[in-house]
């Protein structure tokens, strides 16, 4: 059974090479122009922090809480990378590292402000509900993080900038290359599903389904497609918050590349903060963007169409999550096989 999915992907690459190449090119351009320059400095800095004695100097109950602001400032997948490094150093057990990665892996605020709000929605005011909803609900992660404690580790060589900075740069470059590969692969998978004609099954709701499905595979492509939908602003921002907070398959693979994960469990853990962020953003948007969200009475036909749109989004999310978990479950089973 484990060879079926790779064979399906290979068949799709052969059947629609143009769509796969276009998706890979767009994803590679996104990685080169947006992800690499914005994320590489944080990856290097996070490696440098782990090589210093900062975490060992903090109280054992306080040190894990530092992962949340570091993950917030760095963006995906800095939180998972820090947890993975601390696990390999023996400071965190595997279960505690997985728990920390699930709650400390967060999108970068610069991404939300400049890329999503100003770039996709073309309205800087939309940044406020997004920031409050995404990071406000992320603070709930302090509850499970407060139960994580650091273990005693053997002290290595004293910190030396001349040695540890080049090593941290090397680790950051390796991590950013892994991230680029995950973004390209997830984008290609989304393009193959689209080329298979799955979205056309939903008729007039196809654009909404396409945007939601793309968000499940790669959050940036999905958020860009959601911003262009003919839906109300609160609903579009809420959908964006859901996919940006969950990260999609791309962030899931990025996290797995820096930390051994139970991928289905990690994905389900990420689902609850994403739902909370979506609800928070939906209700916060009218408070900060009242001029663009004046409610009007919908006609019966519009209400019926909105119902079908929401049903289509739910079905597409369920179908996409099924594909993601089938894929990740296959990876996790393969890792456990001796």
C-alpha cells in the first residue's frame, strides 16, 4: 500500500507536466524572493541561541515558555527547529519537544502585515484582526508549555562566536533548503489535485473549494486565492487565519524535517488553534474594518449559495485533510519500520 501514493504522484507528474512545472516555478520564486531573505536570519539566530547557554541559565519551568516568543518572531518553522535542536541536545524529551513544536510554530508577523494584509487584501487595517486573532489564540499554548521542563544536559565546549556562528549559518542554510523543498513539493501536490478536476465537481463553488484546498497544501497560495474570493471580508480573513495558523502540508513537512514527529497527531494538535484563530478573526474584523463589513440582508438565492459555498469548503477541507493525513501517516509508518 505504501507505494500507491508515490505512484499516483509520479503518474500525475507525467500526465500534467506543465501544471506541475508552473506550480514548482511559482513556489520556487516565492521561496527565493520571500522566504529565504526573511527567514534565514532567524534560522541562523535560533541555532546560535541553542549553542549559547541561554536556555540552561533560565529556570526549568520558565525556559520552555521562551520558545513561544522565539517562534512568533522567527515564523515557520523556527519554533519546531528550536524544539528539535533542544531534543537532540537532550534538554527536552521527544514528547515534550513535539508538544513545544505544536504550540510554538507560528507565522511571522511581518508575513501577516506585509504579505497577507497589505499585499493580498490591499488594506493595512486588516492586519489588526489577523494579528490579534492569530497571536491571541497562540497564547493558549502557554498552558501546555508550562508543564514542560528542561532536563539536565552535559555541558559541551564553551560558547565561541568564531566557531559557533559559521556552524549556525551552515545549519540555517540546510534548514532553508529543506523548507524550499517542502514548499515546492506541497505546491506541486496542490496543482496535481487541481489538474485532476476535483474542484469542478463542486460546480459554482469551485473557486472557493480551490482556494481552501490550496490552503491545505501551501498556506501562502491558499491565502492569496482566498483574498480574491467574492465572500465577505470577515469570512475571507477568517479562512486566511485558519490556513495561516495551521500552516498546511508545507509547514507540516518543514516541521518534520527538523524534528521527529507523529505527523497525524501533530496535524490534529495544530487544528484546534487554527479553528480558534478563525473564529476570533471573524468576530474581530467588524470592529477594525467597519466600513467594509456593513451587513446587508441577503436574498434567498444568495443565502442558498452561501450555504453551498460553506458546505463545499467543508467538504474540500475534509477531502484535503484526508489526503494530507494519508500521506503523513504513510511517512510516519515508514519511519517506524526497522
